[in-house]
C-alpha cells in the first residue's frame, strides 16, 4: 500500500474550509464597506460545516481514455451559501449593518483561518520530519 502525499483528504478538506473562511471574510468586508449605504442589508455565509462534514463529502470519478490510466476521484465539497441576515435592527435609512457584529465576525474568521493554518503547518512539518528521518 503506497502513500499518496498529493491527495490527502485532510489537506483537501482544510483547503475547502479555508476557502469558505476567505469567502466569509469578503462578505463581511462588503458589509463594512456598505455600512453607510441606505437600504443595504447585512449578508453572511453559511460556512459552519465541520471538518467531519468536509471529510465525508462525496467525490466524482474522473474519466479515462485508456484502461491503464488511473481514473482517480475529485472531491466535491458543499458550496457555502450567501444569505441575507434577518432579525437585525435597522436604522432610519433601512441599513442593518452593525459595526460591532461585523468586527466580531472578522475576528472569528481570522481565528478559524489561523487554527486551520496551524493544523496544516503541523501536518507538513510532520511529513517533512518523516522524509528527513528516512535520509539517515
């Protein structure tokens, strides 16, 4: 049984989660940019899939042109949905962006990104150590 360092399920799931965090950061930045826009409604991203959900998602088989080719599979991750946040207090101009709420969302997103980055850094460090130990 060989090891496949290029198609690690944990790394792919972490990458998908980081993409969700990046998308959420863009949405929050958009909310902040429109804090004084009359009628603007706060948006958010449903990115709260756990790593387990990302790890258990399905995959799509690749087609091959010859029998000796390894078809492999491409993982398919659920797409994060952008939605309008309800239940927030609107100002007189019908804008419901709350600076404190958005800053908290930015902090949560940055923290999640930091945690996933640290996890990936640790995984690559372990892999690097394993490779370097094999040289001796």
